């Protein structure tokens, strides 16, 4: 199961239900995907196929929506 947190700018932001416990979000676009750590700070964990411009845009959206992503994480995975 991979619930979608939100979609914006051609990106889908989502979680994988059975993955590592460190808070993070996955981002998918037409060209590839990336994973961003949310703790201890927002940073790219890995990326496949995304162009640098797309990666920067995705990270900017993670930064704007970080509180929403964290709330969704808590609701999905629990405290």
C-alpha cells in the first residue's frame, strides 16, 4: 500500500506502508522518482531518473508541505 499525501506540479507525494521507520516521503513524476528524509532535516535520500530541475522543484514542495507530510505520516504510521 502506498497512500498519496498530495499531488502538485506534476508530482505525486506518497509513503510506502512497509518501509523503514525514519520519517520520509517518496516523490514520483513522469521522468523518475526521489525519496526525501524529513528528519533530522529535509534532504534527498535517493533519486532515479529525475532531472536536477525536477529534484529542486520536488524538494521545494516538500519544504512547503512538510507539516502536512508529517501529519499524514503520524496518521498513517502512528506516533
